């Protein structure tokens, strides 16, 4: 039961990364690939129907984590207090920028919100990447299961650790690069004209950077958390994750070379899912690692809720999850094909 | 101020109160939009579609702010109330998780289609989008109320040896009788907010002599919805809610009325200032026996005073609780009077000439927001000193390692951000009202 919930939460986090990832990437890129109001609106039209629902995956994953692993949520959220509020503020600014931008047909107004949208879309992947880095590196969990760390200390991976050190910053940059490259493929797939052309040109370079960074990050992770790789010998799922992200990466480059942008986008989705799956399989059953004492780590076993709650949760999860997928499928059908900003009216 | 509990409470209270300004409008409008679109289809009346389109634009703005201010609420369970989350998460995580899967996905999928998709969808499917949004937002409301109801009146759980609360009976927890009453009261309250907003815009256009056809339609819609909702919010829903408090939270009832001594024929005080140290109510204007009647159905019923309870069971912010209740109940009574009078004049065709009343209707729209906020303050201050009533004290639910230097910092950040957000929202809504029913 604990293992099932571990994977259900992981699946939701992976869907969140893939889905909100492409609209983060679009936000990072839009100042560069869309230079006038019409092009900016094309970018917004491409992500407009999706971004709000994509963000719900974060809340849904958080909700599932809350019911299945309450101690993990309590410990992690309070320990990363300041960093999480920065995430929240960026999410607020980003949502408002997308929603309010097209309400006033004025260049200064739109330009301001375009800047806010780009800034928040850039900061969020860095923060979320740093969060992933913190999970891999570990935090100073005490025997009570709590911790509190500053935003930064000496930037070395040694106690006292901060939210930001060289490793977590590296992970932040990796995630930023990955989601930017992911967004470039999405826009190349869904748009036409200049935006499409610029994304197509930028994508191979971005993906080369991602591949290089991923290589560096793999080595760095081995240094920071060797246990992650020690599991390889007896974790077939970790091999599956590795295969998925390598295959995804190959698909991206093949898709780009053949101008098959939807295939390339699916490849980059597989790349993201593969990295997360390999990480999850490597850390299992640890969910938050203690840098002080391995026995103080929060695992799927010691952080989970009682059996009654886990069972009841499964009952509705397997109704609600397919429903959510169904909504997204409907949305995909309604908005299939390339977008044209003018037809979708203001706001999108 | 080095008081950690104080800052956690202030932060959550502020962000929650601010957040709820928006969902109450969207939930109220969701129903009114559905009614307008339904009538438009039934009567084949394009004017109703125009009115619906105008309110869908306002709905979109309010929804956006509601979403972004709602995200911090989800986070704060873990960031500010870690010990509460660790102990009760196995139970309340159920409803918060269900809200994500069942309500948020529904809303986020259909919002874009409702706001931007009318041409693409056609009238029938656009109506279905309005229905989906209504279901999503009202479902979301239920999951939040069910979560809160567990904190007010915990049922369906068992206490594990390690101190955590675990789910024992899913349906008992989900269909908590407290939740059903509180839900009805809260949702009707949201419709009051939506109806007053619709009526206020109608009154403004009428006073200005603008868009006469739409203005009259707005007045009619706002007033009839407003009258029904204002009555329902007091009776039976508010009445039932009061009776629940009287039965299960007796110190709260005493504090709401500033009542120290027990006895039959308890007064309902229209006004007065509680003096907690002297244990008196200064300058009271009482209605003798009415509190006994409202709480227990007979004038001679005994209503226990705070003197009967140890001080550590009294609500901690007694004065604010007392005033919140009186503001809510007082405004609720006024709403019935305003909407009742307006409905009378509307039915007899004299409303358009009753300019003073139109002024009142135009200026009244902020007051349902105040009444709804005050109502939540009654619920949440009245629950004190408990976080989960009778089981977990609020002081035992905080994040221990988060210090005031952090909460004050983020609270100031929220104040600034939310101030700007409020200005932007008012600016954009003002533009829509100015542009009129046809839009830009």
C-alpha cells in the first residue's frame, strides 16, 4: 500500500513536470521567440487552454501526498518555509500575468505583464529544480522528523546545508534548461510562422545544452548521493527510468532532424518522466533523506498515514484520476492542431 | 512581537480572509450565470445571453484571483501548521486531495471554454461549460467545508497510539452533519454576494441612464436571486448553523453573545461591548429570551454562560468573535430588508423611480463580502482555542521550527502583493462595468 501511494504521488509529480513544464518553457522563451503582440498572443494561445489545468497537477499531487504521507508534507513544507513562499509568489505573479495581460489593449500594459510572465516562468523551474536537488542531497532532519534550513550557507554540500548550494543550483539550472527546451518543442509543434521558425532553430542548441548538463548532473549526483546508484543493481524500475530518458533524448534529436515536432515533444516528455522515475526508483523507500542520521530519514513506511485513510483514498483516486485524464483528452481534442491567436479571441 | 502562534494565525487568517473574497463571488456568480444561460435557452432570449456574457467576464477575473490566492492556502497547511498536518493529514488530506482531482480539474478545463469558447462551442455546449464550472466550483466549496467541518466537529476518525488522527469511516467523515449545514449556509451566502453585485451594476446603469434594457434585467435578476438567498442564508441555514454551535460548541455560543452567567430567558443583544476582564457586556440593548429561543427552541431554555467553563476553554479572541457575529447577523437582517423592499417595488413597477433605493442597491455590494468574511471569522474564532475541536489545541498545531522572523517577512510580502492584486482586480472590473454589457 505504501509503495502504491509512493508511485501514485510520483506519477502525479511527473505529469505535473511534463505539463506545467511546457508552459514554463513557453514563458521563458516567449520574449525571444515572440517579438510583437501578435506573436506573443500566439504563444499565450498555445498554452492558454492548458496552463491552469497543468498547475492543478501540482495541487493534486500535493493533496495526494498530504493524505498518504502527512508527515512528509508537514516536515518538507515547514522546513523549506521561505523557499516555498517564493514558489507561491512566483505562481501568483505568473497566473495573474497570463490572465490579466490581454484585458487591456495597451502596449505598456501588455509589455509589463510579458516581463512578469517571463521572470516568474524563469524563477519557478530554478526553484523547483533546487527543490529536487534538496530531496536528492538530503536535509538535516532531526529525530523528530523536522528540519529548518536557511536559503543558503556556504554553497558546499556539507552541513550546515542551505536550500541553495552548488549541487542544488546545478539542478535548478538543469531543470530550467530542460523545461525551456521542452517548451521550445511544444511551441514548435503547436505554432506556425515566425514563432515556430525561431523555436525550431533554438531547440537543437537548447537540447545540446540539456544533454551536457544532464551528464554533469549525473556525475554530481553520484558524488552527492551515492546511494541513489547503489540501488541500480536491484531496482529494475530505475533501469526502466534510465532507458526512458535516454530513449526520450534520442527521440528528441531524431524528431528535430526529421521536423517531426510532436514526436520530439513526446520524446522530451519521456526524458523528463524518465529522469524523475529513475530518481524515485533510486531513492525508494526514502522520500526525504536526513544528512544527520540515516535512521531519521522520512520513508514511505514511517511517513505514511493509517491504513484506513490509504484504502479510502485509493477508492476515489482511481475514479478521479481517469476523470482528470479524460478532461485533458477532451481539451486536447478541442484544441488539436496549430493555434492561431486571432481566432481564439482575446485572453488566449 | 515574538509570539509565534500569533503570527501563524495572523498569516493564515489574513490570506484566508482575502482569498475568500473571490471564491464567494465566483461561486455566487456561477449559479447566477447558469440561471441566466438556462433561461436564455428556455425562453430563446438573447438579452439573457448578453447579461450572462457580461458576468462571465467578471467571473473570469474573479476566478483568476481566487485561484492564485488559493494556492498559498494549500501550502500553508504544511508550512505554518506542520504539527497539525502531521497529526490530522491522514484525515483532512482526503478532502483536500479530492478537491484537486474532482473539482480543480473540472474548473480549470472548462474555465477557458466558458470564457473564450462561446463561438467555438455553440449554445448548447457553452451551457454545459457553465454547468461544469458551477459543479466544479460548488464541489470545491464542499470539500473545503468538509475539511473545516472536521476541525469544527470531528467525526469518522480514530486516534492512533502515536497521537495521529486516522480515517476510520470515510462516509461519516465526508458526510459530517456539521458539513451539510455549514455548506448550505456558506453557499447561500456566496449567492447573496453574487446577487448584490448583479443588482449593484443594474442600479448603477439605471441611475446613469445607461443600457436601460440590460440595467432592468440586471436589477430583476439581482433582486430576485438576492431576496431568495438573503432569506435562505438566515432561515433555515443560519438558524440551523446556530443550533449546531449551541449544541456542540457551548463556550462559543456564550462568547458570541457576550454571555457570562447561565440561565433561562437568555438575551439576544442587538449591540453592546464585551468587557472580558470585568466579565460584563457594556451598554447592551437586549431582546429578552430570544437567544434561548434561537438556540434551543424555547424561551425558557437555559443558555450556559462563560462562567461555567474554565478559562482555557474560552475562545481566545472573544471581542472579535462577538463583533464578527453581530456584524454578520446585523448585515444579514439588513439584506433581507433591502432585497424585500426592492422586490416589492420591482413587482409593482416603481423601482426605476425609487432613486434612493437604487443608490442603496448600488452602494450595498461590499456588505455581503463583509458579512461572509465575518461569518467565517465567527466559525474560525469560535473554534478557538481548538484547531480540531476538543482534540488538538491551536497552539499545538504550529510549525515549531519556523520563527516569527520568517512569518513576518512572508506576511509583509503577502500584504504588498495582495494590495496590488486588489487594485488590479478593481481596475479591471471597473473597466468592464464602464464598457457595459456589450463589452469592449
